[in-house]
């Protein structure tokens, strides 16, 4: 068990490194669509789910037992939780993936994001639990021929492009989003097989729900390994320590983390768990919640930019 956990911790650290080097973030992905009319980062996030699905399929084909999470019903709460995740990510300036990337880049204010997330989970528990698991779990991945073909095609296509993407990443000083999501997905499969279903936001939610149990402690140790990997990624670029925290930024991270924590228990699940667990298993609630989050991020970014433009126009008129 110690050896398996060591493997899981190394995989979690590699995930953190890839998240930081690829600047993986749902907010950044949506901003790229709005600003550049390109969806490379958003497609890369969905590809992460495909890589995880391919890894789970391969493990099950080889007879490796994999503990799969239950499904949850799709209700109005699913959409509401996705909206809260999106609003929290915009307030925070990054989703839960992006907070790890920003922290690894030396933006120390983002230490407050998991603190706010924990507080949001506690608040959600105080007002009632999230929906119960559906009567029938839906690990659709186990027998979906179409998904097998799709993941195989993606793997072949990305494999052929990997060398060129690596060269481009070295020239740019950061990893291509598709390379980063490949590493994230494969490393997550390793943690799934060695330490069970895991996402760092789930660890924080479990901590809020049950206190420091032994399974929660192990998950929090994996979270620490994830953060260590992200910091190592930032150190490899020489970017650590360049952004000392300000009171305003800490407040934003606390508030954004709080909203994301609240939303994660309403769904239940945050965008890391949705992308890495629910979406690869083709669980409908995960896809609906993630879609609601993406739509909310897009609407919030557009509204914020229009308000900023209006304020600038008003200031110019006053002058």
C-alpha cells in the first residue's frame, strides 16, 4: 500500500506540474474563445476526459479493478451548481485547475482559494446536503463502443502530433494545452488505479463533511503533492515569488473559492472532478454541470467587459 501511494503521489505531482506548465483553466479557455475565436484550450479540457476514459477502458480490458463513482440525477440543482462554479471561477480569476496553475506561478494569493472552497462546502452542508446518488449508477464507459473508437482516434491523432507540439511548447516557454491535458489525463488514471477516485476538491469537500479521517488525510496528501508539482512547474520557468498577495486579491480568491465550494456540493462535484471523473464516464449530470459552468463564465466575462467599457466611456466623457 505504501508503494502504491508513493506512485499515486508522484502521479499527482506530475499532474500539478502539467496543470501549471499548460496554464490549464476553464476561465482562460472561455476567454480564448471570446478573444481569439479559438477553442484550443476548451477542446483540450474535453480531451482530458477522453484520455481518462481511454485509460479506464484499457484498465478494465486488462482486468484491473477500478472503483467508479456513482451517478447523480440531473435537476435544477445541477444547473444551479454549475452557475455557482462559473461565477466563483470568474470572481476568483481562475477555476480550481487554474488556481493550482496560478499558485504554481508564484501568485500566492491563490492559497486563499482552497480555504474559501472549504468554507463554501461548510456553508453548503449547513443549509442541506446535495442530491443523493441515483438509484442506478451509470458507468457507461464500460461498454461504449463509440467511446472506444473516439478515444482511439484521438490517441492516434494526438500521438502523431506530439513531437511537433513539444517543439512548439519549448519555443513558447509553456506547454501546449493538448500536451498538458494528455499528461493530466494519464496521470489521473494512475492515481485512480493506485489510490481510487480522487480530485482535490473532493478531498476538501470530504474534509468539510467528515473531518480528518484516514482516507481524507491520504487525499489531502495527494493534494499537497499536486501543489508541490505545480510549484516545481513554476520554478522550472523561474516564475516563483513574482506576485506577492494583496488584500484585494486574497479577498477575491476567498470569495471565488467560497462560491465554487458552495456550487460543488449543490451539483455535487467541482470542475476537476466533473472533467476527470464524471465526464469520462459519460454521466449526464457532469456534462450538464460543466456546460452550465462554461456558459456562466462566458456570460460573466462578456458582462464584465461591457461594464468596463462603459466605465471607460463615462470617464472619457467627464474629462
